[in-house]
């Protein structure tokens, strides 16, 4: 009994967190309209009584008549509640690679989208200068934009903020600009009015802490499609860095974002239930603890249990055929297969894989109207090392934003090496190549599976 | 001092963004501070509807507003309507909602007062009509409405119409439409409301 309490407690905490976060998130991004109707079915009862007059009265004798009118209401109210999105943009993560923001031999080296960092420097802040084309990076986390009606009535203007944004011009913090809750005004000019939208966005942003700065920029935005966007940026930041050095920095860059949803102004007047979706599946995180079926550490005596963690998995319906062919990506994928158990080894290896924006292609087969879905897929991760996976997953829409599933698959990883940094500290230096088959359960955190009826391709009103 | 100001500004940004971003300039209140406030929902352009006083609103051009009583579906409502020379009249729609009217074409009970007289209709059925009461530019018209159960009573000036018995449900809405072109204007003044049952 005691042994079951901690897992139950964890499950309860996850459910409570899920419920609270779901409710709070819905309240933040939803506008509610309510109409009340009062139906009156019966509002007057009229009883007419003709008492018989005593005796013989003849034909023309007036008879008594008593009319009793009672006001007896039988009423009920019916309420119609409608929910609309009230945001122009809600984004969890956005990043960009910036060109020519510093000397080419002092680059951050985050690649075209600013997130292809050296595994020795991933998830850490100790970045060594290197020679690269994309010298700088920009990151924005937790962005929200609401419509602003001050300048026009179609909300092509927006006011918004982010939890944080970072402009890393080069591999040092001397000129880095960091803002917490910067204030942003944006104006969008739509070049394409259909999903995926294409728009030119003018931006003015003000950051107050820890850097004080003004960011004037324009961007060409394409998206969102299942929360995925790509952007081209041009702008200038004027201000003081986190080390209080004056910065005047023009920039040009290319960016991508996941879990970054855009609403056209007209979509603010469309109910959530009628909203157009392009994805079969989007989520914040997916955990897949798995049992190794083959390919584990045969020398070891330890448990053959591994884990796959996908951050921001997105599965977009490919607009061909019956739209069941899917294309997808994660922001990051981590696979922990096993730890090598060799008592004589001084530095046991870890079968570990790590991918940045790995690509997936698959087939989505909805079952029972979409309550279940079978997804065979292949994944290829090309950075920082080669890793591929073929798998099939059965999704079950168990709890709202908490889908569960079963997965069976095969992962092959080429392995890679690190000498320092967060991965070296957390995982280890000796990272092994591995080929494993697995059977696991999947747990989606803040993940939503969409039914065919919710996808815009299947809507009859298109 | 500067640091405190920067902290304050940073802390105020999310509050400012949410307050400004979730505000709805198409809605405002009449009679706020009273026991029976009435919400106005502007369904046209922002500059077409203007709040002129605590209980007064001005409508310019062929648009419409919804007067919403947030606490009652069965109520008595009274207002004075005064139109300009370019205004042809006024139409009130009752026992419907803005969405039902705009998206589902459910017009409810319509009271039309124009230069040819007064008509009260439910769908295609004319409930009452007269040509002795007419809309005149500059003359305030008093309109009173009572929704009680299945019955609706309407008074235009001192003339009473109804009660009309209807199967339409009572709603929180009274939709006001000026009749006329872009240059017309209609002043709705002294709007007051009370619930029938409390």
C-alpha cells in the first residue's frame, strides 16, 4: 500500500497541474460570449366553471359562470455559450540565426535557425567563439499578442509581450541584449489571406529589464501551419546590453518557431469549435518510457528500460490525397536507450541520442472518429548526429491535453562525442551508438490530438 | 530610483498587454453605477456609435446596436429616439439575439417606426400596423417595451400595442437599427430598464 502512494500522488499532481494549466490557459486565450433565452411554456391557466343552478329554471335563465385565471409560469432558461480565440499570436518558442552581427570568428554558431548549436554548448551558457556564417542568435519564449484597436478596427495591429527574449550577437555576453516582458507593438500586412498566412510585420519593441533597448524590425512571416512558422527578419536594436554597454546593432536573420499559433483578424470572430486546424497533433512534450526488446546492453544486469522525450512534437496533415500522410518535427528529441554496465570500465558509456528539429514522415489513421489514431512513421535526425527511427504509435485521446498511447519501434543512432557542457555533465562523455527495438507507452503533456472533423481539409463549409 | 522604475515598468507590461489587448471597444455601458446597467454592443464601425451621456447614445449611419440587459430576459425598457432629417426611422428587434439575427436571420419581433407609420411584425406576420403615428425628424418618440412570459407589450408615445402572445423565447437583447443612409443619425436617450419580476 505504501509503495503505491508515491506514484498515485504523482499521478494526482499531474492531473491537478494539467487541469489547472488547461483552465488557466483557456481563460487567457479565450473570449466567451453567452446568450440566455427564457422559454415560457405556460403562463396562464384559465378555469371556467358552470355550476348547475338548483331547481327548474327554464330555457332562458342565465346560468352562473365562474372564471378563475391563475398566472402560473412554467419557464426555463437555456444558455448558449460560445468560445472565441482572443489572441493574434500565441507562441511558445521562436528562434532565429542572425547574419553579420559580429566578427565572423566570434560567432555563436547556431546555424540558420539559431538552434543548431555545438553539442558541447547545447543547453548551456558557456559558448566558445567560432567561425560561422550565422554569427548571432535570437530566442523568444512565451510570446502572446492581443488585438489592438487603437489605430484601426481590423486588428492588424497587436500589442504583446514575451516571457523573455534574447539577442546574442556574438559568443560573449558583453553586447547581449536580454529582455523580460518586453512590450511589443506589431502591425501586419497580409500578403496571403489563406492558411498558411504570409504577412509582412512591422515591429517596435521596448525592453526594460535586464537590458534597456528599442527593437525596430520588419519580418516576412509564413505560417502558422500546425504552429510551425518560418520568418525572415531585418531590424535594429538600440540600447544597453546586460553588461550595460551601449549597443546599436542592425540585424538580418532567418527564424523558425514551433507551437506558435497565428490568428487572422477574421478568425477572432470564429468560434473555437469551428476553428480551422491543419495538424493531426500538436503538443508541448511527449514522454515515451520504453522497454528494450533488443539491442540493449547485453553485458549488464540492469533494467532494460529507456526513455524518449520529444519537445513540441508537431504532426501536420500533408495537403495531398486524403490528408493522412503527415509531416512532422520536434524542437528537440532525446533518446536514452541504456547505460553500459561494465564493472571493469572506468567510464561506462551511455546509449544516448539527441536531435534538433528532427523530421518525421508518417501516416495517420484515425479510428473511432479520431478518438484513437494509429501512426506509423519514420523519423530522421540530422543534427548534431545521425539518428533514425521507424515506429508505430497508437494514440488514445484519454484526458483533455493528456493523450496516452502505445509505441513500438526501432531506433538507430550513430552516436557522438562531447568533451564539456551540459550534455557531458548530465549524460556523460562517452556516448555510444546504438540500435534498439522498443515497446513503450507514450504520455503527451499539453498535447492535443485532432479528429478528422476538426481538420480544415475535411470541413464541409470550406 | 531608476532600477525601481525599470522593475515597475517590466511588471506593468503584462498587465498593460492583457488589459489593453482583451478590452472590447465595441461594448460599453449605459447607466453604469445604477442598479440596472445596460450594455451597448456596437455592431458597426467604432466611430458610428458614440456614448453621449450616462443613458444616451448616438448612432450615425445604417448600423445597429444591441442593448443587452445582463440580468434580465423579461424586462421593461423605455427609451426616447430622436432622428435627424436624413433619418427615415428606427427599427427595434426583440426576442432575438445579435447572433441569431446576424447569422441565422432570426429577426424576432420587429417594431418599425418610419415616415409611413408603425408596424409590428413577427417574421412575415404583421401583428399591428398604423399610419397615424409616424416618425418625424427632430421629434423625440417614446418607446416602451415589456416582455413578460409569452407576452410582449409595446407602447409608442401614448399608444399601446399588444399584448402580443409569442412562442419566441425572451432574450437579453433589444437590437436598435436606425433607418436611413450614411448621413442619418439617431439619438437614443434616457434609456432605462427594469426586470419584470424583481
